[in-house]
C-alpha cells in the first residue's frame, strides 16, 4: 500500500478527534499534516527524529498531542510562539498548522533536526516559521520578553522548562509544558516560578479534554509569566545541572 493511502484513515480520525478540542482542520491543512508525516517517516530512516513511526501513532501521539495546547488557554490566533527543543517539530510546527496566523520560532540545538525542520517548512510552503539551531538558554538572553506563548514537550523537568521559557515571554505570556507524571516535579517548578517570575495557573489532564482513551496519562501545565525575569536567568547549562530545581 502506498504511504499516502496508509495515512488516509489515521488522519481522517485525527480531524475528528481534533474537533473535540476546538481544532478544525480543513482539507488543505489535513493534506499538509499528511505530507509532514510522510517526510517524517522518510527522513526517520536516516535521522533519528522519533521513535513513533506508524501513521496512526504519528497522528495521535504527535499531531493530536500537540494540538491539545489549543484547548488549555485562550488564543487570539495571532500569537508569537517559541517552541524549545523542537526535535521533529512537535508541538511547534504542528501548532503552526492548527493556528495558521500565528508565527513560530523553533529552537533545536541538533543540526540534523534543525535542517529537517527547515525542510518541512519549505516543503509545506509555510511562512511565519523560523528555525534557530542553538541552545535555548543562549537564545533566551538575546530575545527576552519577545513571545506570547512558549512550548516544550519532552524537554527536561518542569522546573527546567520554566527556566528555559519564561525569560523569552512577555509579562502575561504563557508557557505550556506536556508531562506524564507531574506530581514529583511540582515542588521544583514552583521554586523556579518564584525565582523567575511565573505562576502555575492550570494543570489539565488529557482526560478532561475527552482524550483520556487515546492520550492516556498526559497533562498540560500552563505557567503564566507574572513579572519580569531577573537578568541572570536562564543560567548556563553547567550551572543549571549543578543546581537543578
């Protein structure tokens, strides 16, 4: 069976599931999602982009999981988004598809993955996408207070995510983190928030979004930047490793 045909059923299901969380994918956008998945499967044979390789799992565990961000905050549709540790482009590039009038900066320190992100954005004809091949803690000192929303999925502890994202956000902006078990990380995250200028405003399990069956054991944590971040944050990678939250 051609790959394009094997994508049809999983991505039709994606469109139905996405409506449940307020994401409506028209035919053109769904076709872009399918092309993105094709590129991911093709390039994953030579670049270690993801352990999730079946079309059905890509549709649910990458695209739908990314789209859940739309359901946990109020969006105006024109946000400047920064996605740290973008990897294969989830959630950042997927959110650019779901929210086409937003602009997104994808931060990925590994050159091969950054080049893949550039390839996908070009192949899909997406504007409003910037790829930065550098470390987030370096970029954060150059681009402080610039973004409305910061995202991070599978990027360190919740405390580390607070330190990576909040310096990049304007006051009033939201950081969104995807987590499995979150309880053990909350104390460190609250300590980081107290130092860096954030407040955990919402923890939303996927079960509350009606997706507990397809995305079990997942939660999205929204951290709002409530005051300016002291200039010393984020710390260097070495210092953060010596003194984790």
